[in-house]
């Protein structure tokens, strides 16, 4: 992108360019929000907080010490998963050897 100096562009020209870019930015953000709503996603927390920092208090976070409980797999399930993975790797190696 070319660099502008006071001799190549006036102050009012740069202000007009800035306004135009901000309008484009707003349109793009609206389009992004529309696509996200179509996908069923929430707006990004970072951008939502930047857009309206004092609009609403942040939701209470989970206590720092609590972690989500891990699911336990039975020994039988672990063996089935391991056997299936070994079978997939064997097929992969067999295929890779042919090429």
C-alpha cells in the first residue's frame, strides 16, 4: 500500500477514506454476525466485549478449582478401541506399502 504524506493527500481526503473504511468494516461485521447466526454460533466473546464493554456484566465464571469430571472407560472398552486402532494402522501401513 502506498504511503501518504501531507503533499500527496489532504487531511480531509484521509478522513473521508477512514469513514469509508469504517462503513465497510461495519458491513463486514454485520455479514459475519449473520453467517454466525445461520450456523447457530454465538458472537465471539472478545468482539462482543469490545463492542459494548459496559452494556451488561459478564456472566459468572465457574469456580477456578472445579474441573469437569472425566469420563471413565471400562477395560473392555479400552481394549476394543485399541484393537480397532491397531486394525486401522495395519490397513494404513498395508496401503502405504503398495504405493
